[in-house]
C-alpha cells in the first residue's frame, strides 16, 4: 500500500464514518432518550434514497429533489411516531422490537409496490461530478469531499444544539430522567415527537446524499442498521459525541479491513465492539 492509496482509503473511511454518524445520531437519540428500539431505522435510509431517486426523475434536479424529500421524511417520522409508537413508551422493549420489525416488512413491501425490485442509481449532481487527480493513476471524487463537508457541518450543528441551546438542555435532561423533566412542566410528548421526526429526517437525508455513490436497491437499509447499532453501542447509548467517534472508528475499520484483511472484514467491527465493551461496558462516551 503506497502513500497515495493509503490516503484514498483514509478519505473513504472518513466519508463512510461521517455518513454513519448521520444515521447513528438519530438512532442514539431515539433509543437513548425515548427508549425506543427502532429496528425500522435502516428502512428510513432506504426510503430517503428512493425518494431522491424518484423526485430527481420527476423534477429533473437532484438538489430540488432533496429540498422536497426532506419535509416528506419529517412527515413520515411524525406519522410513524403518532400512529404506532405512542402506546409503546411504557411497555416492554419486546413490543417495540415486534412493532418496528413489522414496520420493516411493511415499508419494504410498500417500496416494492411503488418502485419495484429493480436496482436504481442517481447520477452525481453538478458541479460535483468531477474528480481530483491525486497521482497519475489515482483520482478522488469531488462529490465525496462535498459529502464529508455536509456531514461535518451537520455534526457541528447537532453538537451546538445539544450542548448550547435550551432544546439541547431538555434533550440531555430527558436522557437522564424523563419523569423529572415532565414534572418540571415540559411537554415530553411533544419532545419525543420532535426527536423521532428529527432522527428519521437525519437518516433519510443520509440516504439521499449517499444515493449518487451507491446503488439503490430493496432492503439496502438492513445492513446499515446493524452497523449503526454497533456504532451506538461502542459510542455509548444517548451520546452524540460517542456516536460521532464510534462512527469514525467503525468507518475506518470497515474500509481498511476490506482492503487489508478481506477474509475477516465482516468480523472486524464486531471484534472492535467486543474489545470496547470489555474495557468500557457502557461505551466510550456513555
């Protein structure tokens, strides 16, 4: 592995890790604060990708498609939370697992009815449809660099909201003691709706901006869900900081694992998770 190739893999790992963070941040908020085990979280990633594919075809513009698709994702999160999750907050996690697993089946079937079982793709939008020439035989996509910038900007916004706003104070307090927050007169019900809708929107947005870099296929969110649960466990449930560094760690591990030890690539993230939990059972930044 020469230096240029190492640099490309480093950028790939960083880009993948930042994309994982967008998905995992919503998951850790939903699980850490609402106490909901949302197995349908990965399906939202798939829906985001299909929405931007469909709207790009209809509107003829990728950026306009994202502007239209994000409010749809927020509305979808609102509907799911109000109709299906409202009665599950005080129930055992088994009910949540069964319901959200059922939602996976329903969402996957609706996807097949609307968009079929074919594999689709979205063209890389201008002006980012070019590459940087790193060496005589190595290039790197400008869109990947743009995606990293977007993810870093969103990470900074999420951190600022959580750490430096009244809403962030309420969210952090809710992660520690929901009953006390409610006792102080804060409408926890509305807070839960906001958090779930934001989590779904972040995940769907990740699917939207990742669509030009990957194939859009049925069930594409299933594998990403497992990886994001690993990220949340490593970082610490309910911790945005933990989700960020856990995502970067897993992104790098998966990228370099598939290059250096391809025969063990599928095991690397689970070995890392086991090692972290042996040292810090509650995660790195619980």
